[in-house]
């Protein structure tokens, strides 16, 4: 069996593109991997094309060797789009190997430790604030609407949610200074007004969902260390599942972690065991977040096992299509130290039809299947019906798909 063809395909994911690697063999087997990143989809596709000559004609089954061949070819571009392209290829290769052997990918890594994984509803309120006009979801005009969303989460069986800095209104806005431009957008210092808005948002959710539902607030890279520490201290009274904050400095994260009882999650932007190592060895976070479409499956397993050796739980970073849901689920299946799994619930209506078999999601859990490979393929007909960018679009949409009126650097 030899690799005959490698393609990179984009689908419209509403507020972001979904990016897939399709590898076809001369025996007819096809493998799929997802490596979505709405910041640089063209860069990832270009990197896949750059790596293709290295792989064509090769046996797809010695995956570790092929990965190291790609790594040696790109190690001067360490990280970023090169690693995400390698991840998409590696994921598609595992799909081929699982299908060739007639087993799920998780069986190739020792078999499952669990048959389901608890989920948290990600971008809860965030997606409705920025994409409600497209999805037809209820508006978030007031904090009463936020409370109603919290009750909906509980009613639909979820035991945890994550939101961003959503400010209800007509229209609702999302406080994203890191993605805005102009004066005062690089300071990373929360104003009194944004602290009050965060307090009211999380307080509203907590009152609506009760004391047992996990609450997470994702701050991305939007503040500096001192600002995040102020927010984490402010939220101690709500017994958060975690505050999520991205920072390239493990000492800065350790300072936050040691200064508050609010649990800290981070690391979603890291790629490779080498990048994770100082964060894990310093015990800089309570939960290490791993992005499988950006790292690949075997590297993600290695990262998760190092986290376990450092007494740290992991959680997959996962806001993509159902194919990536399956990548993340298989990771959860083979690791003993998984806190919870992320998933987007508010999403485009064609999400479930884009895969040949959507995963089973019920009672706030996602269930493992015994189908070979990842357990589903991309339906190429449906993908063709939802191209990205859409015909007539000049190029990439505004970041996160938001109208400028819905994105603000000041509350």
C-alpha cells in the first residue's frame, strides 16, 4: 500500500473554516484528518502541499517514521502552521492504519479506558452573541437572556459550560481586545467596567445553573498577568471549574496559579512535547489543554502522558467539526488523566451531515464507537455544498466571523 494523493480541503464552519487533510492510497483506502485553524487556513494548506512530495509513494503505515521525516524537513519552522499541517497528515495516516487493520485508532494505543467522556458546552453565549443572526439562536439582549441560556444548558443535560466576556445588548458584544485594533488595545489591563461586566456575567450564569455545574471563563491572550490575577481573585466566590488564559511564559502562569484558589487552565496554543515540557514540569497549570488537530494524535498522547507523570489533568481543545470531536474523543479514551472534553453545541446546521456518522452525544457525554479508524469520514458531497470561502467572498472573513459592531475593545 502506497500514498497516492494528498489534498487539503476547506469547509464553511460558519464563523470559522474547517480544514481537512485527505490522503488516498493506491489500494483505495482514504484517511481523513482535521487541522482547522481560522487564523491561517491557507498557510496550513500550503504547508501540506510543501510536505506532499516527501510522502507520495511511501507506505502510510509506519506513521512515526513519516512524522519524523516531516519534522526533520520542517524543524527550522518549528511550531505554527508547519506543525498543524503535519498534524493533519498524521491524523489521516492513523485513520488509514486503523481502517487497514479494521480497528479504531484508540485500539492502536492500548485500548479504551472509558466508553464515554463528559462534555462542557463551549463558547456558551459567545457564539450566540456573534453568530446568532446566522444560527437563529435566541438573542442575548439582557442578563435575563443569559440566565435563560444557563438554564438551557442544564435542561439539555450538560454539567459544565465555558463562555467568553459576553456583554448582553442589542446587539450583544464580545470583549476581545486582543482581536481588535486601535488605541488601548494592547495594554492587557482590565478596566473597572470590564471587571464589573465579568462579575455580572459569571454571577448570572452561576445563579442560573446552580452550584454543581462547572463554569469556565476563557480570557484567551487578552490580558497580562496582573490583570488575569485580578480577574481570578474576583471569581473565587463562584467556585469556577477554571479560568482559561493563554500565555507563553510558564512562570507567569505559575504566579497566577499560586496566587488564587481559582483553578487555571492553559496551553491550548502549544505544539509539541518540547513546548509543553516546561509548563508541565513547573506545574504551572491545574489543567493542561491539548489541541489534537494542531499536535497530531501520537504527540498529543505523549503530552498527555507527561502531564499524568506531573500529576496534571488534561482537557482537549476542541471547537471544530465532528471529525475533530472524534480525534479528541479517541485521545480521552486512551489517557487516564482527562478532566473533561470541550465541544461547541451552537453551530452550523450542516455540522452533523458533514461526517458520514455523527458521534452520539447525550446526557452531557460523547460516546465512543467501535468503528475502524476515527469512526467516520468526511462526506465530500456535503463538503462541496458548503465551500469556504463562499463563492463571491474575497477571502478570509473577519476574525471569528463577527461584525465590527459585535467586537469591542471597551465594554
